[in-house]
C-alpha cells in the first residue's frame, strides 16, 4: 500500500498579493496583484501601487493612472505569495475588482 503525501501549496488565486522573484530587468522586491490565470503556470498581474489622481481644467478630481489597467504576464515560478501588503482599495477600478473577486 502506497501513501502519497501532498504538501499544501499556497495556491495563487485572483486577488493574491505576490512578490516577484528578482530577475533581469525587474526591480527587486516588486509587489504585484494577480488578476487571472493566463493558462498553465502563467498569471496576469498588475503593480500593487495606489491610484494617482489629478485636477482637470474644470477643477474636478479625475484618475490619472490606475495600475490595474496595466498588466504583465508572470510565470508561477516567478511569483511568491505574501501577506505583507494589503490590496489597494481605491480608484475607479476598485468597484470592478471587488465585484470580480466577490469582496464586499
């Protein structure tokens, strides 16, 4: 009789904050938020940075840059799940992200 012991791996799910392992051209200790699986061991992720705002000519506060709109594909080998930094909750995409991740 054989017993197989499977170690509980920390699964990478949408909304998980991960640290990118240092590679060529990537800044060390870069934090990204996983958005969706691209297929196999690849994931689409965006930078875990706050949304930038500006005041337009009418004096209205508008979103200048939302990091959730700029995504990069990463291999599962390059991502290390972490609980150090919480997910950013501001910006025009926050409502969409909460709905997609089923967070209230």
